[in-house]
């Protein structure tokens, strides 16, 4: 016989049960994913502990219990360590004809039209323009060095011309990468699991060297996405590599795929996307830095360039998707990559 808990865990909405003291006594799997914490960490906690910075929920829960009536909200801002746009229904919970608490049902909304980022696009366009302008004279420098080496046949001079040629080749490769990323994707049906496996194979040595354990939680029924395989590979590499570098020896990396739980509004219709979740047990990202990590050239790494996540955001945005981040200092981070399915009927 199917259990009540199995049914609730199958719902796409986040469901949270509060007792009369506004303490959490139950939450389903979708709620765990939304909050970014497991039920063991949440049970017994007050509503005010989970919904940080949100002053209206606790009084509303108390009002629901006291008056025995339901409340609804649409496009409400909710703070759980990051800002969310949600629809909710809050109803009294009855047991033996007595109100024993309240049930909160949450649906997250992602409005693509609100994701426009003119300043970000302008910066990326500027980077591409600069890269293009540098690339041409760089070719001239390399050509001059090759000509000088050919004419002199002097060992001491050859040493310097080789250095010039080698460094121009290195810079040219970097610029080529910038120009490639700035170009629009070439869309084809893509199996995200195959691309993820390619990314994992590339960083496999780093994972083993750091003693990091890894798990894959792939949804085998996940449809193909509409994407550029080479560009998506670069995104997966950037994010998994960052995850590995954030962990000390013996950390844990988890990569999961599933259809989006959220209702996604695109072109006036509600659609679902493929979600690629990359979770680590690293040092985490302070809340004050979460809004900055996708800015070009912003980095806390000693040898970092601050380009990887910026270009990852650009690539996923070009795919009609988005990247969300959940992080808690000292406990790790989760990067959620949303990509449209190949078929808009999903």
C-alpha cells in the first residue's frame, strides 16, 4: 500500500508542516531541495530560523492556527539565504477535529523576462571586442618573431624569439577561448549525462588526487536539452573544477540531474527544464559574495582570473537558461544549472 509520505514526496510543491508553536515537524523532498538542507537539520526548528529575514511568515502561521483559515500569496519574495519569488498556500492542519498546526505549500516561480542583465551582456561584449582587437596585432608580433629567427640564426637571439612565439601562442589560445565563448551557441539535441561524463573524465585525476568521493544521481528518463555540447562542456568543467578546488582532502562531490520542480515562465507559458545540480562539501561562499561571483574578473583565488563563472553564466543565458547558487559557509555549495528541454512540450 502506498504511504502518505511517498505521495507527499512526489509532489512538485514544497510542503512544510508546523506545529502550534511554529516548529517544523515535517517537510517533503521538494522542500528540502528548496531550502537546501536535510530534514534532520530542519526538524524542530522555528519558522523564523528557516525563513531568515522574512518577518511575515511566523505571524501568518500563528494567525492561521488561531483563526483556522487559509491564506494565499502570489509572487511573494522569500528569503532563505537567497531571494526567491514564490506562490504559497498556508492552511490550518486538523487532527481529531482540532487544529494542531499549519501546512505551508510553496511553488517557486522563475520569470525569464526578469533575468535580463544588460550590464553583464555589455561587459561580455566588451571582453569579446578587446580580445578581437588584441588578436590581430598579436599575429603580427608572432610573425615578426618568426621572421627574425629565420634571418639571424643566432643562438642567443633564437632563445628570445622562441619565448616571444611561445607566449604569443599562449595568449592567442586564451583570446580564442574568449572569442569562442562570446559567440552564440550552435544548438543541437544534447544528452547532458554524456557531456557531464566528459567533464568528469577530464578532472578525474584531480578528484582522485584530492581523495574526494563522488556520486552521480542521474535521472535516466531526463529528455535531451537544446544546446551547444562544446559550450556546455566548458560550463560543467568550470563548475565541477571550482567544486573540487573548494574542498579539502576527503571532501564529497555529488552531481545530480532531474526535471525542474519549479514552474518556469517562458514566452507566456509555464515550462519545465532540465536541472544539473553540482554539490560540494567545500568551504562555502559567504552571503555577501554570492551576488558577485558571476561578475567578470571577480575572484578570491590566488591565481584565478574571475572569468570562468562569468562566461558560464553567459553560456547558460545564451541557452535560455540560468544558474542558481545555494551556499552555506563551512558546509559547501550547490550550483543549479537550468537548461530548456529539446522539446518545449516537456
